[in-house]
């Protein structure tokens, strides 16, 4: 078991118009790198609490979805635009 993952917590599954998502809260103490939020294109710096989200319903499987995860500001995630197909 990966100790860092265990400390980060269990992802919450969220259903939305753009699909099913796994969403995990990242605490400021566990945020160690710079990330770019896809909602606002601004940097999420080390020490900043944020969310990481990845598809729960990926056609290409869980490993691919996990590799495509993105880090979001909580407000950007909550207010993101849903893309209808």
C-alpha cells in the first residue's frame, strides 16, 4: 500500500452531466508541486489545498484515467462548464 495515497484519503465518486468522476481532496500539507488548474489556467502552488479529479467511466480503463488526472481549485471544479455531446 502506498502510504502517501493512504494519507491523501479515499476519492469521492461524483456524477455530473460530463460523466462520472473520482475526486480527491489534497490538503495543503500534501500539496508539494506546481499544477495548472484546467478551469482557470492559473497555478496551484505548493502548500495550496486543491482537488484532483479523474474519470471514473473512462473507456480506456482506470490506469489511463488515473494518468489523465488533473488538479483543480475547488471553486473552479464546482463551477466548471459541462460539455454535452
